[in-house]
C-alpha cells in the first residue's frame, strides 16, 4: 500500500497491473501519486483538458519553455494553449522520458512473440498504443486525438556519437519510487503500464504501479514549479485566467 506522507485522507487508491490501461478525470486541486511498486516500471501517459479535450499535452512546448528533455520535480506539463495541465511537485525517481513514444503491436510481437488472448487468456501481451486507444474510446476520443506521450519512471539518454543514438537505462527506477502529479486544470489522465518501446528485455514482464489521489491546495506565488523557469509564471497566469 502507498504510504501517505502528507497525512491527507486519500480520495481513492488502486493498483494497476503490468500491461493495464486506466483513465480518470483528475480535478483541479487534486494530486495523483504514482508509485513504482517493484522497480523499473513504465507508465505511459497522455493528458487532456477534460472540459475541452481538443486542448492537450504539448511535448514540444513543455521541453522548449523549460529548456529540458526530461521531466522531474519542479517541472510542468504544458498544453498546446500555453496553459499548465500538470505540475510535478515531488519525484524520487529523477528522470522521466518525454521523447520515445509508446509501444505498439509490432514492437511487442518482435520482442516477445504474439502472445495473443487466444494463447494466454488474460495474460496476453498488451501494447501501449492499443491501450491508449481503448481508454480514449471511453471518452469519445480516438486515433486523431493521440499525441506525444510521457513515459514515467523510464530513462532514455543520448549517446555521445555522431548519430545521436538513444540508450534505454533499465535500472532508472527503484522499488517504492514515486512522483506526484498536481492537476492545475480538470485533466483527463490516460495511463498504461506496458513496456517502454526501447526496453530491450526479451521477457514480457511489465511492472505494476499504485495510484493514490488526494486534495491539495492551489500553488502559491512562490511555488517551486511556478518559479523554476520564467515561462512557467506566464503559463500559470494563463491557467488562472482561464478559470476566472
């Protein structure tokens, strides 16, 4: 079970098995804690304005505004309207991939074999792309609404070569590592726990995570996420004006 270090009564908590998909509207002023139970989990995530889903997480603006290629505590996730969807208020892992996308049926079949439902029943080999589509369909969204995703708990870094190759770091996250995602808008959160697309393991064994939602106060003027980069102040201001 998740240890609630803030002594705040959780709104809900649940466990996602490896390979499972999940979605929920995280209301403004709510924080979702995601815990890597066994270590080296991967949580692929998409984020949308729940009240107007055409507005969604924008990877390019998130990285450009904060001059980063990864996410960790003190960083925020921008929408394509220049508003803040999510703030990362705590993080004991330290590196979350923003650039490698999500696994699909082809990559899963190539690494692990077909592993169909007919062969393995409920233990069939799921992939992140199809998991996203299943959850998006529950909210009236589909393929055209897919966008670049985040891969929480996964680290991918560029090698020092002329080709700019990317290397997957398999020991990035440890058992019990967690991060806190504070919703700055009403955010539709889409998650799945399928393997990272660059994970080289030939054994299909995606790890489980635990989720816990709590109510949290709004950010102050000196909130670390707000003041970590000059552009973030503007992003928070845009977000606050949206709710006037």
